């Protein structure tokens, strides 16, 4: 599958209940390109100091030329910890991070910390390939996040994508509102991240809402 074409849509919103958007996404605009391709979604810890800065540091780390997603997350974690040491008002800041890369042959690598999610719609089945890293019995308490510890236990997954597959990254503000069955239905219908985030906002969520829909469209050259 050389010259694989990737088409993606992205949207992140504060939501009606929050004063600021602590989610951050990479890339931050919709587009298309020939693989390789990288993307990430990050959810700053709600109610904690400077969650929006933590998530921005994490998403900006995807601009690195480093190929290893694990090293990118480790670097972002170091930067967030360093920021806290230099800025006392930021003590307790942190963020989730779910990052992916897709190479020219459709091999997708995912690296994950926290409870944002990566779904794959393949052959009309929806698969959640990331694990929610919450404390058992406490839905909103994370076992770990970038900025909360020096060494992270990063979940790493490899998945071979095929033409026609859809990859979906989202924060808990989206999946808690819409649910997996509804997401499967809408992704099968080919909706964009803009639509899914808009539908979640109609539920008047208490959290920020973000999503990235990534379509493995075709082989061959891009046609503008």
C-alpha cells in the first residue's frame, strides 16, 4: 500500500460548562496528505492547574522529527514536569496523550497514556484498541498522566490498516456523551469529526469535547 492517502477531520471545543478548553489536538486543522502521517489527542486534567498548558506541550511535541511515539511522549512528560518545577502555580498539572503514526504501508503505531481513546472501524466492526487507565471504581481518576510521575507505563499498539479503514481519536468528553454503538453507526456513515463533536455538544456536556477522524482513503497520488 505505497502512496497511501490519509484524509482527516478535526474539531475541539470548550463545551458549555467549562471556562476554558484544556483539550489539545495535533494536527489542529483538517486536511489530507500522502502517508506518513502523525496525530495526537490530549486532555488536560480538568480542575487542575494549567491543564491547558500541559495538553498543549504534549500536542506540540508531535511536531518533533522523532519517529518513536514512546520517545515523543517521554519527552513531553519531561517538559511538563520541568514546567511544574519552574512554575509553582502549575503544580499538579497533567494531561492524557493518545498518539499515532501511519507509515506508507498502512502500519499504524499507537502510544497511549490516560483515558482518551483510539478506535478503529475496520470491516464495519469498531475496535477500541487503547485501555482506559482509570483507578478501578473511580471513573474520573487516572492511574497516570503526563506530568504526574517521572516514569510512565506507556501502552503501545501496532495495527495493520487496510484501505477503507477509519481511525478515531477522542477525549472522554466525546465518548461519554455519544457511546460506542452510536459512534460505530456514525463512523460507518462517514461523518466527520466536526459532526461528531457537534452532536456531543447538543448533549450539553460538562467537559471539553474533541475528536479526530482519520480515513485511509486510497492508494496513488493526491488529487487536489
